[in-house]
C-alpha cells in the first residue's frame, strides 16, 4: 500500500509539472529548444537510444542512488541502488546532493565529468554512447521537487528525449518540457565514464578537473588511463595532465614512467611543479647531478613566474643540499 501511494504521488507530481509547463510553453519556447529547432545539428543522426542502459525503479527519495546505479551498471560495475543509497543519500537533506553523485561514481572506478548546461551537449553524449544523469525540478521555483533522471535517447524530428525516470522505464518528453524542468535544476548534468574514456563535449578544462578529482580516489592505474586519454586529446593544454600522469605512475611503482612524464612537463611547459617533482625523484634515485639541474630550473621559475610554489621548492632544495634522500 505504501509503494502504491508513492507511485501515485510521483506520477501525480510529474503529470502536474508537465501540465503546468505545457501551459507555460504556449506563451514561449525556452531558448535552447528554440535554437535547436531553428538549427538542428546536421552532424547528428536523427535518432539515438541507448536501450541497454538498465532500468532501476526508484524507491522513495532515492532517485539519486537509482540514477547513479543505472549508469554504473551500464559500465558493468556491480553495484546496487541500495548499496549506493548507503554511500550518497543524506537523510537530513532527504536526498542526494550533486557532489555526492560525482563522488559516488568515482568510488566505483568511473570518471565523473559534469557537462556544460546545453541541450546539444546532451545529444552529443548520447551519440557517443554515454547516458547522461540530469537534475530536474519537477515543481516550481518557489516549491521545488528535485529529481534525478537518466537521459538515454533523443529523436530530432519529433524533438523529444527519452529518460529513465522514477518509476517509468521509458519516459518520452519534449525538448521544451524537459528544458523547463532542467533549467530549474540549474542545467546540471554529468556522465560516468570508464577510465580512459572522455566526454564527447570539447571541454578540456572540465575534463582535466574531472581527472584531478578522480585521481584523489581512484586506483593509480585508473588515474593514469584518465590522464593518458587527456594528453592524447589535448596534448598542448598545459602541464597538469602530465604532472598527474607522473603522480599516478609513481604510485604504481613505475619510476621511469613518472620521470618521463615530469621531464616532458618540465621541458614543454617549464613547470615549477614538474621540475620540483623531477628533482626529488632523481635525488631519491641517486642521480645527484640530474636532481640539481631540475632543482635549478624549479628555483628559476619560482623566482619569477610561479612564486606560489617557492616554499615547496625551497624545501626540496634543503633536502638535496642537506644530503637527505
């Protein structure tokens, strides 16, 4: 009986929100929908649907764990919505916040990359085979009803999206209706990816931020695959991916790989952090001459372009000059 009341309540909220939005939509079409209607993406197929994304009906207040479980199971991660609820659900908030959703994906060896808040970005992720977790407000701005769902398909001619949502395995909504609910959710969305995969969107900064966050919790081999993918796609974007790759390789016990990554970051970008890491590693490996050469480059950078790293570099200098391995 309780589940029946919950199902009716959820369906009623969705129906009421849809009706209200359709009435509001008579007056105007939201901007992203209007832009897609005026200029449909010519490079996208007319229809995409990721039918193998599993469906997990949400239990009360657990749309976050259910949505997260669907995208993780799509990546062949063996995790249930119930197990994820214990990790990400916040009883005091009666829901799951966005940082918990991202952290939950990372804990299960998935790179969690937030997306730009654009409808066309969602379509391109679907074309790449990536289901998209979205945050909607199915209520009103002054009476929000927050809800996570998974977008699994689109139909360009019909201007529709297909969602796994709540108790509905295949919910078909118009772009216009979806945009109203998504706009009220802050246009928030993310994809969960296998290490070594990247979102389809051309967002080097967002991908790097996702990899840096992933490294803090991931196994070193997974972090290394994420950084390697970044460097393959954006080799000239800066030193951080190379520094991260060196960190991951060192954590794997691959000192040669770490030295190669940091050497490349130092030579290519003249990075104080890379030179500092290289100096320490060479000193620990017994290469005193190479360590002092790298240290000199680090000191030069911190004396000019990168003063924020001066304390760390001077600490390395004390170790090397004091003969501390």
